[in-house]
């Protein structure tokens, strides 16, 4: 990616990406298992533009405090997070999750959805004291009590150590041969999760333990609401 609109030096190009944009792009790319190659177009005399130097220094400051959440990490186990991104590392059979918080929760509680693992420890990565943050469970989510203001308004990294490998719940996917049909069509309900049973209803009601199991395909012969 370029810092402005050109790969090479162009004195007329003043459309520079902000430090916030670049740091968050770095976290976003790392959360998907990628590497960020950031281009700098030097001037004709070989020097770097002041705008590039300023952004590199700002990125360097952030990396000095939070580089652990980027280097040697792997992709997020979550499909999406409303507040930002996640990277992770495996440590002695357990997992360290790095939550890159772009949007600080107004109520001071960072909600981690659909995670069943037992929490071990949580703290702010840039906090030298690594003071423990309280973690509680709310049904299938974990709540991390942040309390106070973010250490970095661009990207504050919250560390959460969990027991074992991530066990994350995703909604099952429902796919169809055809969305519009005259006579009949086939629907398939699937999930990537292991050792789970998916149950469904066709009348719009909420499935429960007595509802039908989603084994194989479902024949649909009339307008139906699959839940």
C-alpha cells in the first residue's frame, strides 16, 4: 500500500493517509494472517518526504508499545468484532488473544462474543504493570472490565489469555439450491464447529432441544422461515 496515492514521488500528491488509518490497517491485515508492505516514494534526491517520516515515527511509537500483538501472531479466530480486530498466539498449549480496540466501549466493558474458553488473565498490553483486568461471563460472551480511558486513541491492545485453543461459536450457515422456486428447492444447514448438534424449525419459532436435527438436506416446498 502507498502512504498517499502514488508509488513514486509526486510533489502534487498531498493526499496522505493518516497515522490512524495506517496503524489500523496494519492491525486489520495482521488479523487476517497477512503482512503489510508499506511503500515510501523517495524524492529525486533520495530523501524521504517529511510526511512519510512523521508517519513512520508514529507507527514506530505504537509498535514499541504494542509490537507483540503484531509480530509472530496469526489470524483472528473471530469472523468479526464490532470494536476492532484480533490477533493471537499459542503459548504452552493455551492461547493469547490480542484485541485491537479501535472503538472504546462507552460502558467500559469490552464484550467478546461467542467464546466458551475459560479466561486466565487479561491486561492492557501497553501497561508496564500489566495490572489485571476483571473478566466475567455473560452467557456465551466474556466481558472485560476496562474502566477508564484508552491508553491509545488509535488502537489500544487488550490481552486475554484463555485456556486451550479458541472455542468460538458461529451461527450456522443456511444455503439453498435456489432462492426462488416454483415447485421445490433444497436447503442445507452447516457449521464449522465440531461436536455440536444444530437444531432448526420451519415455522419461525426459536429452536429448542426437541426441534429437528439438521442432518443432510431439507426439502422446501412452500414459503418457509428457517430458524
